[in-house]
C-alpha cells in the first residue's frame, strides 16, 4: 500500500520527525511504500476561499505553490498519516494550511488514515483528535490508529520501538 505521511512540524529532526521515522521503518518492514512529506517546511499558503476551484478552476486550486507537489503525491495514496506537533491544542498552522487546501477536492483521497501527534503536556489532544475523526468520517474512510506522545524527551528507544510496532501493524 502507498502511504503518505504529512509531517507538519517545521522543526527539522524534531520529535514528530523522530516518531514518523519509526512508523516508516515499521510500515516498510510490513511491505508498504512510505513517503514522508515534510509539509512543515514547505511554502504552502492557506485556502483563500476564492472559489476559483469550484467555478472556473474545475477542481484545481488557483494558488500555484508547493501544495501542487503535495496534490500529486497524494493522488494515488491509499493511506494518509497526519503527523503534527501540538500548537495551542491544535495541528501546526503548516499542516492546517495543507488540510484547508483540500477544499478544491472536497474530500481527501485515501481510504485509510492514521494520526501521530507530539506535545509537551499530556491530555492536550481532544481538539486534534476530534478534527481528525471528522476528516476521516467526511472522507468515508477508516482510522487505523492514533499515537499521541508527550514529554520533554521523546526521542527514546521505547518510543522508537512503539512507532516501529505501530508501522508494522498497518494492514
Ligand atoms: C508555537 C508552539 C505552540 C505549542 N503549543 C503547545 C500546546 O498547546 N500544548 C503542548 O503540550 N505543547 C505545545 N507546544 C510544544 C510542542 O508541541 C512540543 O514541544 C512538541 O514535541 C514539538 O514537536 P516537534 O519537535 O516535532 O516540533 C508548542 C510549541 C510551539 C512551538
């Protein structure tokens, strides 16, 4: 299965990156084709609500920025993983921009989804989890798992093992 991980943290080699790399290792062991797309460092603007896509644009977004590469990568994705640091109880703005840019397509393309979230504090996930569940339902898709990790030091052998196991469990 082709899996695309939308990694929304701008911090290179940060916690979210560490977690998704473990996931990728496990999912590749299970035979999947996994691509991590570091949308946290891409120039992707938010949706302008200009409605070009729903009028003249025929489903295409008027904004020709790096989101165009993301649309291509997601075209044949069978599974999408949303990966994010928690910023004020929500996805990072960078990942939120990517999500809003799906307005031109309506729903997201994949039929399986997962969520990987990193925060400093525990119990800060309700907003993200609800949003994620709504997106999965709206896309008529299936959630295959969520991992929410907190703490000052997350790059641990234990977390790596847990993420590899999570990746390996994907069917
Ligand atoms: C702008 C900003 C807002 C944050 N807001 C929260 C928050 O609301 N709750 C929390 O527990 N951690 C918050 N954090 C901490 C990060 O979520 C946490 O350090 C995370 O592990 C960073 O992941 P990264 O290394 O992949 O960027 C915030 C960090 C930043 C930079």
